[in-house]
C-alpha cells in the first residue's frame, strides 16, 4: 500500500518538471492566461483552493500553473490501482478519492485521504479540491460536494481550532475547451475564513457544513460564467457568441467575460418578465445556429462588421506572401502536431480531449525535436547548427498554426459575404432573426 503522508514534499525534480510543463501550458498551449486577484491566495497558510470543474485535467493545471510552489490535489481512486502509477501521481501531489461507483465499502478509505489532506493544511501548504466532484462541459456551476468542508474542519479540529483554514473560491473561464491558443481566465476570490464558522460548527456540525457549502457556491458564482437555464442553454450560448463583441469594451478576455455575464443577466431578466417569449427567442437563436453549422461559419461573423475591400486585398496579399513559410512550418511539425489529434478520437469523454492533447503534445513534440536534433548532429557534426535548425522549425511551426487559423477565418469571412450578397435564404433569415433579437434584448 502506497503511503501519501509526504505527498506535499517539495523536490528539485518536481520543480524542474513544473517549470518545463508550465512553459508549455502558460506560453505555448494558451494564447494568454489572465490570473486575477492572485493576492487573495496567502502564502504560508492553510489554504484550500476550490475551482469549478468543466475541463478535466486542464482545470487542475490552470490552478497549479497560476501559483508558486507545490499544490496537492485529489483524483478518482481508480487511477491509483497500479503501484507504479500511484507513485507517479504521488510525486505530482495527487491523492486518491473514492466514489460510490468504486463500491460502498471503499468509501471508508476516504478517511485516509482526509487525514493526509488535513496534515497538508496543518503544514501550511495549499490543497486543491474541485468541489463539483466531476467535470461537465457547460458553463454552469453544479451542486457542490461537502468533502472540502469536512477536510477543512478536520484540519481545524486536529489543531484544537487554532489553525484558521482559508478557502479560496476560484473561477475558471475558457475561451474554448478543445482548441489550443485560446484565452483562459483564472479568477481567485477573497478567502472564506473558516474560523468564522468554528463556534457554529461546535454546536451543529452538519448545518455548519451545509452553510459553508452554500457560501462557497455563492462566491464561486461571482467568479465564473454561470448559465442557470438548462432548457435554453444553447440559446444563451448562441446569444453570447452573437453579441459579446458589441457588448464588450474591447476584445480583451476579461472584457469579454464581463460582457457575457451582462448578456446572461439581461436574458435572465427578460425571460423572467416575459416567459411567453422564451420559445420565440429560442427559435430565432436556433435559426442562426443552424445556418452557422450548415455553412461552417463562426457565429460572431453574423454580427461582425465586414472589412473594406482594401483591407481584404491587403490581407490576401499577406496570406500569399506568407504561404511558403507557413507550408514549411506545417511540413516540419506535421507528425507531432497531428498525432495527438488522431489519438484523441479514441477518447469517448470529449471533455478529456484537451487534457489528452496537451499531455501527448508535450511528449510527441519533445521526442520529435530531440530526435530531430540528434539526427542533425549526427549528419552535420555541429551542435549549434542542429540547435538553430530545431529553433527555426519551432518558430515556423508557431507561425504555420497562426497562419492557417487566420487564413481559415479569412476564407469564412469571404464565404459569409458572398452568401449575404447572393441573398442566401438561410443567411437572410438569420440576419432578420438577429435584428429581432437585438430589438427584444436591447443589445444593439
């Protein structure tokens, strides 16, 4: 049986791996990560971080690479069945948590995890638990499990209530769950002081745990995008995609975040006051959504102003000029870039796709470029030449990805303009639906 008593032990090996993977995560995989209110996370204190859980492993990594030091996490117990894997997970600061699906008898093993977690807190280290329990790919906060509260109070009891555990509500907002080079927001809220609950906990533990869970949920909702309406969820997302650019102060991710919150609140209020209009709005949103899917167009194009002829010609010549350089980058990086994309198709849970692509991407690119460098070294006998060629290949690869992504968008803009000018019935109907939505929701 593997012991997790020193799971929070910091080592040079952990520091090195975190540094390397952190570069890949923060600067290569994501376009930009906005870490908000980092000062709300105290150092050298007992801290529990509680983020929302929408994107599998990427949620844990988002928190990990936003803070210094080693964080301890929980993961489902079935991952720890093999000792070799369990030792690797322990090295990375991960402890098992048992669920009812693991068998009712196995739930008693969670006490060991609670004991280890309490000791982590008493040593004034950071512990992270995703209180929703499992991931779900919608921008909505589901009901919270009470494990975080039990761990927090157990740590407090172990110190005779002398340790003030601080619980940090955390909101994660992804621009896109599945595609790389998108923005991510990590939003740390003000700490919940567990000491404020000690007196009531002594009198009524169960009620206090329930109250603490409600308070955490209330604070988390302020830090993330939350669409409560399940029936019209797709409609909410469609309307956000259509009107966020018009509502946001700028295209900066934090402004887009605030724009989405404003649109959702406006739609909530409208549907509350006009419940009979819900199906009407849903139908209009569906009209636009169906047209976008049929012609493979991003929704924002329907409300985005068209570029002038001069700008389009300038862009066209720019794409022509950059094609050769981008093609070289595509050819040199084809194998490590597309192999994870092909392998991830075998993963049934779509929310794991970005996690698998990220991990496999690191492995395949590392193996590919190390092999590439060694071959060049053997052929030329010059280390610096091999290093320079590998560096140029990486730069070409980055440019290639940016180039073909922008070229794809440019071609879709051309397609949309052509369909619009040809008065395509479905596009025309969609634009009429958008004007009706603008009028109803006052988002123009």
